[in-house]
């Protein structure tokens, strides 16, 4: 009985569960045409910038030479695009904005050879489904133009005659007025206007034969304004600025092999000087502005591997392929295309870009900033300016306290911002500057030195003799600029100092030689230098016997003895100091004491003579000390042998023509002779490069290295290397008394 009751209860519970009601199967319905068109329009015109792109491409297809864009409220209120193209015929206006009406093709096979920007006939129709479109146009030979308005793909009224200028003007108002979600999303997001400016900038640097302008509605000044030019680089300079244009390199790639894709690419890529927070890539394929993620990633990989500090480049590329090798019909907004043999094309371009970057990474150009005194005052700032008297005549009692520059990276705080200077040229010498890819703060400075007691003693002497006050100045100073050819200005807290650059660099090089002992990289000379010739040249420059009484044989004997001595010490010099001297008495390598810095090679003869005459080779400690001192003197940032071509020094590079007609170049003043304002251009250029290179090295190599490595000796506090020239507190007291 118990079993039966249990079974009955289960059966009763099962009967209590209601059976599911089957759902009615949904039916497939044909959407209304207006719904279909609005959905399609939202896909083609995704944002206001999408509409601007379509209209500009239509203007380019109309052979326009001038395109003007006016935008209001990021394009939601108004987009107006005007051009001077061939216009639209009166007969075509009724079907102008109907879907799939176009003059670009007539059958599907035409896509294989399409050269125009548009081809579907959907853009204008889509705009009429999500906005109010007005078209004003005139064709050549007509006395007046016509204006027509469109809604939902249809012309509202008959075209009205009106005054018009050559070409077509298309105006879109109230974009996405009937798509509340889309319009709300765009209102809540960032303004679309910067995207429109960026789009027009990209078109402007490619279509150099067309003038472009873009401005906000009601603004008197255009945010983009270019004129037709024959130079692509001029167009980039006009749109993106001089700082971008001067750091670009031209690049060309082509392939005509029958087995691979036939293509040609030309463009510009940025060098190691260009630093940006994000990559800028402008890509045109068959004159069509497109994106190619695979190509962009491939180029980014090359930059990251070759120029880590400039891994966000500026890239402009124009790729030309046969039309049949490009499928343009793969994206609703035609933003992407598909290429035949795309992998091969990308690999070829990536390879050439990598080779170009590696070959250009040997040197780096630095430009000086300038300031126009007529337009602005470098001392006038909103925060630090003293308040003007109030209208009531009561003056503010606030006195600025320690009003000093705190941003060491601010160029306006340096002397260079107040001087008009020529940008330094690339100085080509026997040994080029190393790559500047790594920053100064990543320079190698081995903490360990060779396990030699003498070296440890010399390093300890440097540490023990360090002046703490000068060390604080060096560590925390701000480089202001060069006061003259020898002294630089430094700011530390509220004090201004003059420092002797030659003394500082000589002592820094000496200390670095000891700290990098046996850990040097090498500078390879372009051609081995003969030691006998270098010693002979040094003896001649010393001028120990200007009368000529000292025989040439005696100088030759001295050169031979020094050469033999250095050949005997060649093993030690190479092992500890990376100075390579071969068995024939030729020197081919020198040490790298500071990365990114190469000494003045004109001072090699003096250095070799110093090694032969001044080094004590018997005592180990004195030997290493004198070699380090000789290297320090050689690598110090002395004045170039050529006179400074600025100021009065320019007269030394004038060509002087005597009254007799003979031409000479002399540093002597020649009286009673005529002098023409002509210069020795090659010599002048060499001097300018030498002095510019020295000043760049002082600012970008010497002082950053001083902050990291230098231990100023106590003697520098009294020997004139550091001289305080101003104190802000004392100046305030003087002003208060006045």
C-alpha cells in the first residue's frame, strides 16, 4: 500500500505541471522601402566626417581645382562643400539623389577598371534619408545656375534658377535628425570637427593640384587652407607644419616583375628626429584614401626595431597599381580595398622602409628655436607678470618671490629662444657621430673598473676630492646657453653661474677614461692615420723652430722614436684604452668616452705627440693618469680651429681683391685696397658646421653627462671654472632700494 500511494502522489504532481504553449512561428516580411533606405544610409553615412569624405570625392571626380568646406556644430547642423568642377546638368537633377544612380559606371565589369572615387551611387541618396540636402550647381556655358532640395532620395520641387558660381555646392542640414540614437551618441562624444580637419588635411597633401579650405561656420579664419602646388613636401609643410616637413625622407618602391604584383609607391617617412605620441599614416591607393592595417603594423614593427625613440612615425604613401589588381567594393564606406598579392607588396615596402631607416640613422639634426621680438615678449606671462595699478590708484603690494624658471625642458628659458640662429648643418668628418637613437640617460657607464689597484686609487682620489657645493650645482642646474665661445650660463635655484666649458669637458673626459677603463667602445677611423706623419705635423704646428734652423732630419728622428715607442705599447693601449695601432705604425681606432660625441680629429697630431712625450711609461699609476689626462685634453670641447663665423669673425672668410687684381684670402687687414663682399663659401660652411656642432654637443651631450657622471674637484671652486654672476635675492634688494 505504501508503494502504491507513493506512485499515485508522483503521478498527481506530474499532472500539476502545465504544458508549455508553443510559440507562433515568426513570418518573414518585406521591409518598407523607407526603412531599408534609412538602414542603408546609417551604414554609409556613419558620422559627419563620412558625409564630408563622400562629397570631397565627388568634387575630385568632377575635376575640381578648388574645394571649400564649411561646418557647423561638428557637422550635425550644417555641412557645406563647394567646388569649381564641371557641375551637374539640369537634366540630371531629378534623379541626382536616387539610390544607385551614377555617372561612374554602367555595368559590373566597369569595376575592374574603375578610376573614379565613387561608383555605387549611394552616398547622396543616403544623405537625403538622414538629412536635408540642397544642391546648387552651374555648368559651363549656362547663364545661371539651379538650386534643388531633396528628401528621402527624391527632389522636393522643380529646380529653381539662381545665381551661382562655377561648379557645385552641396549643403546638408540637420544631419541624423530622424535618428535619435545616432544623434544623441554624436552629441555626447567629442566634436567631429577635428576629424573633418584631419580628413581634409590628408586629401590636401595628396591632391596637390587642388586648393582646399575648411572652417567653422561664422569663423573668419580657415583651420585648413592650402593652395595648389607642384611640391608634395610644400603641401605637407603647409598642412602639418615645418617641424614635420623638415624631418621627412623621400622613399620610393617599385616592382615590375611579371611573377609578382606590378606596383609603384612613392612617399615620405619621418626620420629619427620626429617624435610624436601617435602614428600618423596617410595612405592613398590609386588616388583613393584608404586604411590598411596590415601595412601600418608592418611599418610600425620596422620603426620600433630601428628607432625605438621615434616609433610613432609620420608616413605618407601613394601606391599605384593596375586597376584590375584592386578590389574597391569590399567596404560600405570604401575605406578599405583588397589588393592582389597584398603580402608581397607589404613585404617589399617594409623591406625598403627598413633599409632607408637604417641608412639614415647615422646622424641627427637639431634645430634651434627662434623668437620674434616684434610679436611677443619672452618675459610676459599670465602668472608671473606684475599686476597693473587698479583704477582707484591703489597699487598691489604683492612682490614676486624667487620668480625663477622651474621647467628645465622649456626652450623659452634658454638664450637660444632670444637669438636668430642658422640651423646647424650635417657635419661630415672622417668619423661620423654615433647614432642618437638611445637617450643620454641610457648611456653605458660601467660601475666596475679593471681590478687594478692603481685605477682604484685614481678613482678614489676623484671621489674624495669632490666639492659638495659644486656637485649640487652640476646635478640640479639648468643649461641656459652659451655666453661666449668659452663660458656657458647655468641657473641653479636663484643663482646664475658662468662656467668654463673647456675646463669642465677636460675634467669630465679624464674622469670617464678612468671609470670606463678597459670597457670602451671604439671609433673606427675612415682611413688609418700614419703615426710618423701625425708627429711630424704636430712638431710643425708647435713651431719650435720658426726660423727653420731645426733640420727636417731631426724632426723625422723624433717622429720615428715616438712611433717605435707607441708600437711597443700598442697591446696595452688597445686592451685598456681601445687605441689600435698596427705593426706598420698606423692608428685606426680611438675610444668612445662619451656616447654621441666624437672629438675634433684635427687635434690627433697633438694627442699622438703628447702620448710619446708626456706619458711616464715606467710607473703604472702615473702612466694611466697621464694617458687619461692626454685623452681628456684631446676629447675636451676646445674651440674649433676655424674662427667663429658670427659677428666680427665673418671678415676672416671674405675674399679680398687687391687693387692689382690678384685675389687673396687673408686674416690680415689690408689697407688702401678695394674689398668685395664675397665669401669663401666652402670654408664658411665648414666653419658654421663646426661651431654649430660644438654648441649642440655642449648642450645635448656635455651637460647631460655632467649631471650623471661628473664629480667636480675642489680646485674648480677657486680657479675660475665656476663664477657666480647673479643672485635673485640680491637683485630684489637693489630694486627695493631703487
